[in-house]
């Protein structure tokens, strides 16, 4: 295995700046909000980007996918880099890279420039995001203090998608689509300036960078994500789809074999020996898959069927943010008493109920009657799960491995979201095509010559036939979301255990090493 020396240990007893944990947490949470928000803030601006840079419809999807692929594929490497090189140092580098890439996105004049810049944004996010979560473990003492910090961090992370939709609508409608990227510049620069002032550097651990492990995990995860994205666009029998899945299986299998033998693996496999942690990763992957799909398709529904403007579409998602924050605060207070299992189970059930309700969407559904209620249930459930999963994923992990543990949690969210959206998109495509065939005779009999001319050019039916096709595809796709959330509920019910040592660690009663590993 090829490895290279990259870091030496820090000097024992090195001076640290006086801590101001409130400001430190604000800086860390601001970075996470900026990175997570970027997964959705671009969505509402996509039609405007398409018109300016002359993307085809297929190419346009890569404005999202280029970011998702690099972000999900490089998270493990970013987490390990923070462990070895120093988390604050890596955090600042990731912030600056993300900010610079945002500038490149904003000034892009051609399609390829936008895609390259979006991929670079994903690299910056993958470097900064796992180190941000790991910095909390070195800034706040285990127990109630860290629980509150994780609660705030998780609420910000979970609500970032909804906030992004609102911000994207406001910037696109009031200014220009380029401002969905320019807005990152002042925020990123401010974070980079404040981080050295208020965040202590973590100890640098002497060790080797597992280059082979990093490459196989990164390319393998990217191939897996690409395979599902490709499947949603070109079908499961497409040659590149099958090739991507085959490459993912080979590379990820090789990654596991390499990590089992590596002296200093990028992802210590012993972390998966804890059933609570392994179960939490699977739960987060399943719920993130449902969440990405819900946001994507509800945006289509409120804009195309309910005819909402970009700003109104963003405002429609604010109740989700409120419920996520409320549920995250509730779970962070009660976790030391009840442990993680009740919140993971209840969160999955609330989320699944919301998804099941959304399967009843139709062109006659209103926002108050068919969208708001399901989103409130969905948001409350996700709020219960996010803070609980965040704490469980890093519980009992030594500080020098917390970057790897947190990067795995972030990776499961991003990869799960990408895979879930692709699965839902495949079902949507099939259901909408079937519904279009059913609507075609009525359309041909009742439409005007002008409507038929548009259909010949775009192959899309105008309202009301088009609304029926879209609503049927969306409602059917949400059944897959119900299945994904149901899987999370089963894992929470039968895999997660409540242990006395976990409750002691969450309450701060356990001494050093007293929490479960």
C-alpha cells in the first residue's frame, strides 16, 4: 500500500488562545450552513442558469450533480486530513477553497466553466464540513455542553436545505442568479478571518496518509453516486450505468480490504463494530435519501402546479425549518434521560407519516390542504433524528479519530441523498410517462392548435394535462420515500440499543473513557 508521511505531532503544552465557545460555535455552524445550503440554493436558479449558459436539460442536472459527486466522494479524505494536519488549518483551507470556487461559479460564462467550478466547490465543502463537526468535539466538553453545541449544529445542518430554497428564490428574483454564488464570498471570508481568532487548533497526530485507501474510497463512492444519477437519466440497462456500478463494487471492496490491512487506515473499520454507530449511519443514509427527494419534488410541485414564484416557493418551506429547530432542541434536552433509540424511532415514524401523506398529492391539492401538513410532520421527524444521529455517530470515538467518524456521517447524508433522489427520479420518470400516455387521447381531442404546436416542440403537455402528469409522477415517487424511511424505522427499532454508559456520557456523568466505545 502506498502511503506518505504528512504530519508531525504538535508540541506538548503548546499555548492555546483563550476560548470563546459561543463565537467558535457560530463560526463552525456558519460554515456548515453555507455548505449544506449550497445543495438547494441553486435549485430555484436553475432555469435562469440554463438560459444564460445554454445548458441542455440533461446537462443542467450536472450543476447539482457535479457538486454532489465531489462532496460525497471526498468527505472521508477531508475528515482524515483534519486529524493528521490539524483541524482548524484544514477547516480554513476548505472554507477558502469553497469561497474561491463560489466566485468562479458566479463569473462563469460557459457551461463547462460552471461545472468545473461546482466540482471545485464540492471539494472545498468536503474538506471543511467534516472538520467543522470534529472541531466541536475538541471545543466543547462531553456532556450537556457538547449536547447543546451538537443540537445547534444539527439544527443548522438539517434546516440548511430549506433556508437555501428561500435564499435562492430571493436572490434570483430580486438580484440575479449569479448572486446565489456571490453571497458565499463575504460569509466565507469572514469565517476564514474569525476561525484563527476563536477556534483552538487541534493536536496534530503524527501518521501516514493512506493514499490508496483515500483513492479507492473516493473514486468508489463517486462511481456509486454517478451510477444512480446516470440510472435516473438513461435507465438501469445503460452501459455507463452498469459500468459505474461495477466500478463502485470493485473499488469499495478493494477499499475495505485495504483498510483491514492498513497500519493507519483513513477509515478505522473498528468504528463499525459499535452497532449503534453503524445503525445510525444506515438510518441517516435512508432519511437523507427521503429528504433530498422531498425537497426536489415539492419545489417542482409548488412552482409548476401551484404556480408559486421563486420567493413564494422558498417561503413555503419555512415551516419545515421551524419544526426541525424545535425538534432538535427537544431531543438535545431529553437525550441524556431517554437515550438515542426513542428519538430515532419516533423521528423515522414522523418522517414516514409525512412522506405517506404526500403520496396523495394531485393537481387539486392546495398548499394548506396537501403540502403544509406533511412538511410539518417531515420536519419534526428529521429534527428528532439529526441531533440524535450526530451525537451517536461520534459517541465513544477518540479525539484523533473524530474527524473520520464525523466525515462518515456527512458522507452517508450526501451519498444517501444522491442515491435517494436518483431512485425517486427513476420512479417519477416511469409513472409520469405512463400518465402521459393516459392523458394523450384527451389532450389531442381537446387542445388548441397552438397547444399542439408547443407539444410537438417540447414533448410536454400544457396544463391541465401537464399538471396531472407531474402530480402523478411526484405522488408515485414518494412511495419509494416511504420505503426508505420505513427501513430507517426498522433499523432504529431493532438495531439501536440504549446503554447505561451512553446515558452517562450524554449527561456528563461518565469519567474519561467511561462512555461506550
